[in-house]
C-alpha cells in the first residue's frame, strides 16, 4: 500500500482519471510534496516526494506527528478520548435515526473511541477497525469495544455485514477512495447506511477568508485527498450508488471565535477547546457576559447557516443509503 508519484509533469486524478497539472500548493504543514487540483471533478490530491507505506505510518507514526494542539507533538489515546469525546454532537444528530437497539455498527478508523462511547449502548453491537496500537488497546481495554488492528478486508470482521458503517476523517488518508468505499459498501447490509466524513476542500478559512497562514496549516502530508461535494458524489457513483442514494451534508466544527482568531492573529488557537466548544464568555459583570454570550451564540448560529448555504464548511458528511 505505497503511494509514489513523480512530482514532475502531470498526474491523473484518482477520482475521475483526468490529466491534472494545476498546483494548489507546494507548502505542507508537515512533510514535502505538492497538492494538485482536478478542475473536472473539483478534487485535490497529494503528490508526495517519496513513497508512503500507509499501514505502517498509521500503526506507528501518525500519533507522533498529529495532535489536537497547535504545536506539533505526540499525543495518546487517553488524551484523544478526553478531548474529542466532548465534540461529537453533529455526528450523533445526523445518525440519530439509525442508532437503534437492534442495529449493528462498524466504525473504520475509530481512533480512541470518542464517537463509539456515545453509541455503544444505543445499538446491539459495535465493532471497530483501528490501526494505531495505542488507540486499539484503549478501545479494547477501556471501552470494551471488539476491535481489530488490521485493515477491514484483512480483519476478523471481513465478510461480516452491518446495519451502519461509518468512517470519520479517514477517507482523506487512503490511497484509493473508490476501493475504500467499495470495502465499506461490501460491509453494509441490505437497507443499511454508510456515513463518511471528510475535510472540505472549500474550508471557510481558505475560501471565505483566504488566510495565508491557514493554507500552510490546512495542507499536510497525512492527507492524500481533499474532497469537494462534486468529487465525493463522483466517487460514490463510480461504485454503483445512484444520485438518490447519496446525501452530502456540509458540517462545521470550529466556531466563529476560532475563525476570527485566525483572521486577526494569523495562526491557530493554543488548543482546540475554545474553537470547538459552544461559544461562551465570562466577566465581572454577569449581566453583560450573559447578554454577550447570547448574542454571540445567535451570531455563530447564523454564521454557520451562511457557511452551509455556501457549501464552505470545514467538513462534509456523505450518507450512502442502500435502497
């Protein structure tokens, strides 16, 4: 599972196969390479300058390089769980109708179980795929989730089918998105549903605010793909889904305060909590603080609604239903 593309000349889009020469960036947050853009299907993809062993990278190195804090540092499963288990509401809201007591669910790329902890008691069964050994052990030992360290098609769950299959912030990391979707589809029962969440190529800090420093933060070597609604639909149609089976929902995780921080300070906040939490301010005057909190909450709601209207949210959730 290696990706080794020449960095000179054109490349072929991994979604539609078109010849591509347009370069989005040659500056990555970590690693070296360049990101190309297919104008035909509106898809960005990385050309690294060296081969990447995907399975080995996520089993051994990914958590050493990518953390929830602004500065590069290693993180661990307990820290990931404690941080991100607080911020699962948008996923849970979108999936509420399928989280029923007679349903079986598989999450591919479950990290430390920050999503699964909210659903494991709402459904009949949960299984998980997680390549990182620390996160795998946390899922098994701390959350009691039956998990596997292998990729799905080589795991103990291969051949099993589920009512709900989900993969959050995973498909941007895989070499072949079409093949990955095929694997998820094959694991889904008749009448089941697949949920795939990815970062949006048209992230608001790129397209709405065009913060120069954010360009060098957004693109990095761990992401092989940058999806748009158009390229997501094309990937799903390529493996047999009809348009009426595909729903794509723009979702926004970071709030207005985070975006204003980037616009005014040209860099990230120290950690993710202020940006992911519900907007709130405090102060010596409780009346003013309460009033301002209400005003900011309403403004943030309307801001997110505008981003959704424009399709310029931070993430896209693709929902694939088997009729």
